[in-house]
């Protein structure tokens, strides 16, 4: 037998095998469709239909158990979950929060309590509107205040505690004001 005859025989065999597979697949699909219509199901039971089709109608199509499980339960992206957990962990890390850049600042020097409070309300609203994440409030150390406690530092502390838009806060390093300033992370609800 020459190579051409072997090739022709192989092609005929492949064509007949494809025809049989198409016929079996059509029988299996029609069996699945009939079963769905009988049950009134819109297609949620495809994985179960494939397994039962093999048993009841003699289809040669076999579903891999792993494929069956994936169809039923889906796939979880573990890399994405790990990345989200890392971001969440990072946002609760004090060292990370301190290194975030300050995007806006307000200076309250020379204002009264009421003026400082109103300025903080307006400043926070403006920053929220612009999408700012970290702000710096400069209130001073209270060196020139007559009395025991600095006035503006206490106003800033009470404002941060009472305003739901304010999250974590702390004092920056000496270069940015030390105890005479407070950084605040804004929360977007």
C-alpha cells in the first residue's frame, strides 16, 4: 500500500468519526433540551444534564469530574484575594498611613474656636468633593494661648472625633509641624 492510499483511508476514517461525534453531540444536546423543557429549567442544570445524558441516552460525551465541579462552584482568583488582603493590611499599617502624601492643608492660626470649626467643616467638604485622601490641619502648639491648654488643638481633636468623614489621624514629623499639626485620613462612605 502506498502513502497516498493510507492517507485517503485515514481521511475517510476521520470524516466518519467526526460525523458520528456530531450525531452523538446532537442527540445529547436534544436530550438536554428535552429534559430542561420538561423540568421548566432555564439552564442551571447543565452540569447535571451532561452527566445524566451520558447515563440515560448512551452519549459518549463524558464530563470530567473537575469540569463538573468548576461548572457548579466556579473559580476563585486567589491572587486577586491575596492582593486585596495585602492592600487592606497596608491601609491599617501605621507606618504606611504616615508615608501617604498630604494632598491638602489648612492653617487655623489666629482663628477663634467657632471660626476654626466652620473652616474645618468647609475644608473637609471641599476635600471630599475633590477626592482628597489625606489632609494636614495646622493648628499650632498653643504657645501664645493664655491658659493651660491650646485652644485650636482641642477644637481639631473634637472635630475629628465628631465628623464621620474623618478617619485615622496623628501628628506628622517635626518638619511638617510635629505637635502643632494633625494629619487626617478622610473616609468615603
